[in-house]
C-alpha cells in the first residue's frame, strides 16, 4: 500500500504537538483556506508516493520521540495508509496527533460516505486539531494551532460522547473557540 506525501517525514518537530514528534505530511487538500501556509500540498497528484512499509520502518527507528503527527495537506483524504501507520505507531507506544481542515463534527457525520474510514482513522488518533485555517483568526500566540477557530480535541473521549471534548491538558493554551 502506498501513501502520497508532500515531503519527507520531519523527524524532529517541537511545534506540531507536545514533545518531540515525527510529522507525516500528507499530499492533497481540497479545503482552499485563504492564506494557507502550504499551497504546494493541495494538488492530489503532487508530491510523491511512498510505500507505507517504508514509513513504518522509519517510525520503528525513532528513539526519543513522544509521538507522530499527521499533517499536510489533508490527512483524512488518505485514511487507509494512515490507519496502517497509526496502528504500528500505537504498538510502539507513540501518541498520535492529527491536523484536519474538517471539523470533528464533519468527520463523525454518519451520512458522509467516508464515515467508516474516517471513524477507523479517528479510533487510532489521540488528539485532533480540527477545522480550516481562517486568516482573520490567525494568531502567532496560539500554541499548536494556526487560527483560534481550531480546537484541540481529545479524540477518544469525543468518540465515546459523540461530541467534541476539548483536550484539558492543553486548555491553558487555548482561547475560547469562536
Ligand atoms: S486545510 Fe491546511 S493545507 Fe489545506 S488549505 Fe487549509 S491550511 Fe492549507
């Protein structure tokens, strides 16, 4: 199985979630956020394809990292390879963050034809930073987020309750979601 990436993994990031993390940059995004910092990740035939096994091999070599982060681009456009990668990362004890331009409510909408795939991916994610980047709500003071509409969500609690539960651990870094 292959995944289309925008760039090679960032092995050591300290800005894409807590602690030292390895970031997977999924290629392809339809959200068209005004002011997007990474327009080269939008084209679904851009970037390059990599075997999922090669990504898993790289993740297995990590020593000091606390977790992995799915970013892009839009990771939820490629749920199948990312489910596989996340399952392996979990076995290694890594925690998993994901960024999505979709809101949590969109991702758990049972009427969406991609509901089952998205739910399977969410089941393997600890924390979701959700929603489009809104330029007028951008602030450089926000930790782990680009704009204040985005929320930091405890995914497993939210799936149980079927509503977004904000991640209390990071609440001090969050202003009130508008
Ligand atoms: S979701 Fe992210 S990558 Fe996609 S357009 Fe918005 S800011 Fe850019």
